[in-house]
DNA sequence: CTGTTAGCGCTTTCAG
DNA sequence: CTGAAAGCGCTAACAG
C-alpha cells in the first residue's frame, strides 16, 4: 500500500509533463501556464498527492523543525513554557521536537546531539541545573543552528536569552510585605549555586537597603527544596529570637511546606506569619494556606517570546554576523492569589 | 561555516576511497578491513564528521521520529503522559514531535497532517474532546503510519489503544466508600458525551447493583467541570431530601470545588461528607480539603506503555497484515492521599 | 574486501 | 512557458 503514495514523477508521467514542471506548478511558480497549473493541481488532488517532506528537507537544508530541551515536563513551569512555544511555532509552520534532560548533563548532551543530527533549524533550551560543561551548546554554532535560552541560562558570552528579572521581582515581594506592615522579612532561598537563588538574594538585599533596614543574615536560610529542607529552615527561623513574620520563599511548594510547618506550630497563617512566593501555580486557590501573593513569571509567555526570537533569527538572512546575542527580560508581576478552575479535564 | 560540515565524500576523497566504502566503514559493515575501518573512523572523528540524518531518513524511509498529539500540556495528566512517552522513546533512539490540539478538531487535523508530511514513523494520540470526524486518523493507514491511542480513544474499529479501566476504577471507588460506612453515595459526573463520563456512570451502576443497593438517579449529577457547574451540582444535592454523604467526583478539581462548596455550607469534610475522585494530582497533600482517595490513572505509565506498543508495531515486520489492533487496559488503583513534595524547582 | 552505479523525491539552474 | 540534467548526502545492489 505504501508504494501507492504518489510522487511528483507519477503525476508528470500521467500528464505527459516533466517532473520539474509539475514541481513548479505545485509551488505556484510564476512561469507556469494557468492551464497546466490547474491541470496538475487537480490531478495531484485526485491522487491524494502529498509532498515528501523528507526529500524537501534534505534538498533545502531546512526542516521547519525546532528542538526544545528542558529539564522535565512534569514541572508546571516547563509544560506551560513548551505550550507557549508549540502554539507559536505551529502558527508559523514549525513543528517542535521535545527532549527532557531530567537535569542530567549527559542526557542533555545526547538530546542536543540527536536534535542536531535531525537537523533542527533551531533550538530553545532551559538548561539542566547540573550542567557545568557547555560544549554541546557551543558546538551548535558550527552547524549554524541558533539557540535561544530561557529561564535557566548558561554563563556563555553573546547568547540569545529570555528570562525573568528575578532581582526586580524579589524587590517587589519585599516591598509588598513591608507595605503590609511586616518588619521582619525572611527569605527561604533555594540552593546556593543556582543563579535563581543568587538573583533572589540580590533582590532581597537591594530591597532591604533601599528601605533603610539593615541586612540580617539570620533572616536568610537556604533549603534544598525538599519538604524536610524547608521544615528545617523554618525550625531554624523559629529558634532565633528574631523570627520573621513575613517570609519570601523560593517557590510555591516551599511556601506550602513552610506554611504547613508554621501551622503545626500553631501560627495563624496570614496573620501571625505570611508568605510570598514565586511561580504562582494554578493550584493556590485550593490550598489550605496559600501564600498571600506570588511572583508570576509567565512561563507560557516566556516560551512564546523565546520562539518569537528564534523565528526572528531564522528569518534574518544575515546569519553568522557579529551577533552579540539578543536578550529579553520579562517583567515579573506580583499577583494576589485568586486562581480560577477553568474546566480542566482529567478523564 | 556551514559549508565546512564534512560529508562522506570528503572523507572518501581524502583517503582515496570510495564513498560507499566510507559509508560501510562508518556503519561497521562486516566486510570492511579493520585497517581501513579504523582509518576512516579516525579521520571522521578528526574532521568532526556527523552523518546528515535528513539524507539518511530520506533514503531509508525511516525517521526515528514519532508524533504525539494531545489536547494540552497544561493538564498535568498529559504532561505526565508525554513525559513517559519521551523517556521511553529516547531510550530507543526515537525523538518526539509534540502537537497540542487544544481540543480543536481543526488543529488536530492540521497537526496530524503536518506530522504525516514530516514522515513520522508513528503517532501516539489522545484525541480532542470535540473531534467527531476521524478521517484524519484513518488516512494515516494509507501512509503506513501506525497510531496508538491512549486515554481519549475514538470509536473506530481495530485500533491500537492504551487506556484505564474506569468502569472498574469507579467500582473500586464506590466499594471504598461503602466500606467506610457511607450509604448514600453520589456521583458528580462530567459531560454526558464524554466516554469517560459514560464509563464512570457504568461503573457506578454496577457497583450499586452488586451491593444490592438501588440506583437513585437523584444521586447522579453532571457538571461541565467549571467551578460554577460543580457548585450547582452540589447545591442540587443539598436540595434533595436524600443528600449523599460520600461523593465520587469526575476528577480532583471537581472534588476540590465540591469540597469548597460543602465547607461553605458548614459541613465537616471527611466526616459529614467525603469525596473520592480521579487523577490523583500531586497537589492533594497541600489541599485544605483533599478527597479521601483518588483513582490513580498512571498517566506516565500510560504514555510509556503506548510508546512500547508503538515500538512493537514498528519493529514487527509483518505490517499491513490483518491486524485487529492491540489493546491494553491499565488497572487503576485507589490511593489514599499522601503525596510528597519531591524537591521541584520553579526558578 | 572494495569500487561502480543507481537512486530515494524534489528543486533548480540552464537551455530552449 | 517548459524540458533536461544535475545534485542534495547517503545507502545498497551488483560487480569485481
């Protein structure tokens, strides 16, 4: 049955034309007579002709394919992001390859390798937390495969990136709590080595200084992001004489764990102690003790913008120029928690 | 720079060999001398040679690519499922194309079309809720592109599918509540037309009969899955003389909305009234009023199994035979809610 | 063990 | 306006 898939040649033969004429007719080449053009198109339709893209890709050195490499889709942030990427890509006739690194450098490398071999036109990636060697990304230059990083960005010169300004986001969070009347503001930060943690800390310090408070190192504790790590951090807070009452947490899960801990210590969440976190997961409205507010990072939008940037690069002919890299900073937004269930189905 | 990407020909010329010899050497063809083989491989390495997959795909009529078409990744169920698909695919040298239908038949059609043109080796799909015409799927036969459906499966004969046995799952749910001592068991079901709803209803009826209770139509109400729809359903329950105390809900979100409503009516969740739902989202542990239990559907596993099935089909040479379609039913599991935060990061 | 030839399906000069 | 020919990079008979 598969042999019956019609090719351009078959059409040519049936019509007593040459393959090139058929090709041109199908592609609306200006120098083709209307008569033959319609003739060809009609037969193509009747035969159910479909161009063999693999042949076209091969020939044109262009696959209309872009690769997306990120840690894991089970994180809402990333599934939202790739959703944005895919939506925008498909609008522009591109199709998306998916690869999950699971925060493993080896896997990330293999995926990049595989995508390169598949000759993707470009790549969008949020790198693995554990990646320390970036050769697999640099290598892409040799193949003229542009790459746009988002969210988790490697320390390489002149790269294209889309990211949130977490420094500024954290300043917003601190200001919010201050305005609410909290004076002792703590930070439960993520692992030191994450750039994301560093940015939060920086924003925290700036905000503290700007408001003429003095930075108290006891008010900043790191968690490994596990429930236990967060509970430990809270325990430490409570063991100090100066216990923070307004706490900024690395993300929503940390906020939930922290709130749980505070609750067990008989604190009234939202009164004795309040939280502000990042991510703004669409589940906060169902939480027992949701954070007062979250710093929304717009993952869907980040994905969309990254795709947009990549398309721009792909479409600008002057590649291989002295490109210093494009950079977009997306403004975060502090949103009060009030999510809606939008009728999702889990059949 | 891109012109420097070395080809098999370049290697052949530099070594005074023929292209075919080089090709064979690179592919460990048995009939190649060790000397030349190592020679070729060495030079290939030095030159940084990488095969052009598009050429190979074109030539071999095989792309090592599979397409995944599903409603939307922002639903946890699907992001988990594709995660399973991708993991298993990459283990087997396949790469995954992603397409989101957003429950729109037109988009689904376009995606399938596009994937077919990209000559994917196979497709895995959970169809759009609004798809009524299945021609775009049937058409794939003509191109020898096998397809495996999971979760949401079209009413077509002889197809390959992986799905959960929701009838049996619902029976488990009812039995659980009965064992807990609840006698008035209600069902907040999804939209009528969904197969998923029909299966739940069937399971519900079977369980009621099996336990020698009599089926009371007042105890079954449908919701459009919105928060309001669910609240309305609950209001109706409460307006009856016989208000259910154990309620099975279409999914976790419905359970949460329903619980919220009950709470507002001053019911004590887990005592006055209890819920059992489906999906078992990894957020239940943070919920104010989580359902007592959830029917776990193992989306990651469903994805993995679907991919496994597809690989099996791809590898069995005897295609185009009188295949009646493969079917896998995955057993659901009733799990009590006690999820763990596993250290997720939302930087 | 290796070279020659042909060809996958399509596009694209270059002629006419 | 259309045809002939070449070729994208690689593999696979078919000969030697």
